[in-house]
C-alpha cells in the first residue's frame, strides 16, 4: 500500500495510523450529492404535480461509510494505533482527502462499525461519517497537508529553518539523534509523533535542555530550541 493515498485531518493516514482504504471508499466519496425535496404544489383540479423549477433544490447532507484497513507490525502496536485513531475521531471533525482529487470532504464522525476482519495486526472496519454541507468542499493546495517524514534508526533530525514546517513520525527505534543546524537566538521548533516504542532523544553538541528527553510511545510532541536550550513539550497522549 503506497503512502500518500489517504489523508485524514491533514495527516497521511497510512504513515500515522497504518490506515489504507479500498476502492469502495473512493466510490462512496465520489457518489453524487443528493438534493433536498423539490418545492411542489398539489392542485386537485389538475393532473400531476406542479414543481417549482425556478427554485432548484439545494444540496442535502449525506451519510457515507468508508471501508478502511488498519495494519501494524504487532498486535500491541495495532491496538495503540487504533486507540490513537479513535482519539482523533472523538474530536468529532474528520476531513478527508485522497490523492485522486483535490477536494477536501469536511465531515463529522458518526461511528465505527464492527470489524469485518481481525487478524492480530490487521483489521477491516467501516468508518461512518456525515457530510453536513456538501457544497463546502475547499480545494487542496500543495503544502496544506501535515505530511510526516519517517525517521529511521540511523537518521538524525537536524533542526533549522527548513524543518520548522515539517512533521516527523518516529519508528520503533529506542534512540534518535537531534542536531541544531547552527546556534541562534531565535526560537526553532519541530513537531513529531513518537512510534510504538519509547524513544530517547540524543542532543548533539553542548546544549542544555529542560526536563526529560525520553518520549513516550504514540504521543505527539513539540521540541523547541530557544537560546541554545531544548524544551520538550507533550501535545497529545495516545497519538495524533
């Protein structure tokens, strides 16, 4: 399953939660929007029904169900990803975009149906949504997504101006190196979500830090460097 196919609330669903979709989900998104009932008038002395054609009905809300698959490297990782995804759904707002069209579907979460398949590290489930106003579908602009850069074990996160708008996803490694591109008095930050294991951040160079630099599993953080001092702040427990 290639990355970059499905985005939920601006995040690559496959990179962030191991979620992909099947062709029926794309069909559900592309199904034409229903219209509200026509304005009519029943006259007993006339055949048929009068339809007010000068007042074209507006688009109605619609309910849709996306069939999605969630996969993980282990059963424990699967449940952590599932809980993190459920936490996002509990916010109520679910914005969907696919690589196949530039429209963003602004939906509200309804429910998740019972798993139709479940095999330890894999499950198929139905995500039921309501699109309250189908006329409100903004067009995606390149760069709007919070696309995660996956960090491998041997990688080093270099903090600089070019990283301020990037989002990182850590894998299952227990350590990752962090390097400041150059000393600066300006505040520099990066956003990242940890992987399925707790990870130690190793700060390169003679820099100070406030608090612990060990991140919990499946948790969103902001790492800030201000005047040569690193500060690690937790944003959301249980993933993003």
